[in-house]
C-alpha cells in the first residue's frame, strides 16, 4: 500500500518563483522535507486527490489527512457586458497595469474598493465608487464612517451610493457604465473599471463532495470552531473557511489546528481573542471589537471616548492630522469593548487595544500608561483621558 502523508491544498504563493509545473521538490532545505507541488488540486475520493499541472499532466496522491487553505477569488457580478469589457480589472490586474487610468470606476464600496479609491485618488485619477447599498460601510461605526467618507470626498472621490449598474459596454478607448439610481438611468465613462464586489472562497473547484466535505451557501467550507470540516480527516483554514478574510486569520487558524494534532487542542475560533483589522486608506482605518451601536444592541451600558486626529502632536509631525479615534468602554467594568481608529499609524495602535481587550485590562491602563513621545499611540492617554 502507498504511504500516505498529510496534504495541504493551497497555501499562499509558496510555489516555485518561476511557476514551473512539476518542479516538485524544489528548495527542500527551505521547506525541510515538504514537497511543494505547483498545480491545481481536486478531490477524487475521501483520501485521494488529483493534482493537475500547468502543462496538462496530472498525478494522483493519497493522504491520511488534508488541510484546505485555498483562499478566495474576486466575485464577478452578473452585469451585462462586464466580463467582455477590455477595461475591467480585478484588484490584482489593476495593480499590474502600467498606465494610470484618468477615470477609474470602482464597482463595490467594500474594503478593497475603498482602499483602491484612496490610492488612485492620491495618484491623481478621477475615482467614482458605485455601491448598491444606501449606507456607506454600514458595518463600521457610523461616526468614524462619516469621517472616512469626508476624507475620501475631500480628495475628489465620488461616492455613488444606492446605484445599481445595469450594463457595461466598450466604446472606443473607454468603457461606458449604465447606472440606475433613484433619479433614473445615467451613463458614466471610465478608462478602467475595478471589480471589487467581494471575494468568494475557493471551495467549489476542490470537488469536496467526493471527500464528504460540505460547503456553505456562499461556497465556503463548512467548519466548526476547531476548523474541522464535516469529514473527520479534513480541516480548512483562511479565506476558504468562510471567516474574516484577513491575512492574520490564516496563520492563526494554523494555531488552532496544530494543537489538535500535537497538543491539547483547546484553542478555537471562539477563544482565540480579538481579531483586529485595518483597511489601508489614507489614513488607515483600523478596528477591533464592537462599535458603539453593536455594544448598545448587546445591552452594554457604554462610555464613549473620541479624539480628533488633529489633536495628536505626532499626526502633525507626520503632516497627516486627518481622522477620528473612537473607543467604546463598558461603563460597569471599565473594560474596553471596541476601538475604531481612522488616523495615521492606526494599524499598529490597534494591536495595543487588542492586547488590553484579550488581557482584560481596564481602559485606565492606557489612560495612565507612560508612552513614548512622539508617537501616535501616546494619544491613547488623551483618548481615554476624556472618559470620566
Ligand atoms: C487587494 C487585496 C488587499 C488585501 N489587503 C489586505 C490587508 O491589507 N490586510 C489583510 O489582513 N488582508 C488583506 N487582504 C486579504 C488577504 O489577502 C487574504 O485574507 C489572505 O491572503 C488569505 O490567506 P489564505 O491563506 O486563506 O489564502 P491565500 O493567501 O489566497 O492562498 C491560497 C492559495 O491557494 C491556491 N489555490 C487555490 N485553489 C487551489 C487548488 N484547487 N489547488 C491548489 N492550490 C490552490 C491559490 O492559488 C493561492 O496561492 C487583501 C486581499 C486583497 C485581494
């Protein structure tokens, strides 16, 4: 009988740099015994997969256990003419484009769409974001979302909320989008269209039913809090497991799975602590925990701290005094429930809040701590100092 080994499908661009098919055992030293096969995997049975290589050849492999880590891909909304348009780009393709589009239309006002709107507005493109929701980033704190919207519009980004795109057609050297809004139909010309209408997990292509693995309605692999799938020998991690689509989640999922094989298996998606994230706007928007609205919905009695970024000395040193910091505290215990920082260097500051939340340190720890000067994080003294 063939010897079986654990197999991982996917795994974030760890293939050979030249993308060579069948260059299987490359760089053994770096991977210490791990063979990396650069091909596309799909299940043939519970313990069997087929790997198909770029040159059309394929091979079958068997394993006792499988770890799915195949990520996600952009969702292409069913808009007439979009797929055929020579001016439509995914985020990856737009980054590879060498010429700056004078007019950029972005389909989708989610995190990726907004990041690109911010970058391309800074580069000098005329950016229009088309979003079918009426509300701007509805999952974020309403006050902080307003501050983000002000910053984008001040840089010339046009936000078309509540607008549906009916069709796209190429005309000469540009694309024409037909929008439907409450005011009726209108046309918008663009030199490039970024399709940023969300990402879908790469689950379906793996032929998972052959292995007894169930998918959710959105095509993610169904997992429990230990990231176990419906098949006892298969786990899923990262974007394909249907949770938050952030880089820090994928390696943390590994921290949940590894102890099930080699440790006490106690870490789960429920007890791993807070997951902060950042939307890399200019300045970045970083968040951890609950918004004020969410805390109120959960019946917390809250205290709310606010600080304009313009009140932070370091923000002036950086010449980036735009934005707003907001934190929500449980009035009964003094524990931090959440924080939303739209300011320069917020991507690092938010990790301090996460640490306090996980360690159950009261907000006074940040209010009264001695922080290095001049830094953005010293503003936490002032932010929490505003609370009575
Ligand atoms: C434009 C953009 C900006 C982003 N910015 C941020 C950010 O600032 N911060 C952040 O935290 N996150 C960001 N993200 C999200 C982040 O990139 C993902 O959450 C993260 O890469 C997911 O990691 P993963 O390990 O699940 O999958 P991936 O890193 O996507 O790796 C999956 C791998 O599996 C391979 N694969 C897929 N199907 C198969 C198959 N059938 N057989 C074999 N291999 C397969 C894929 O080719 C890929 O190499 C961004 C995403 C995008 C698109």
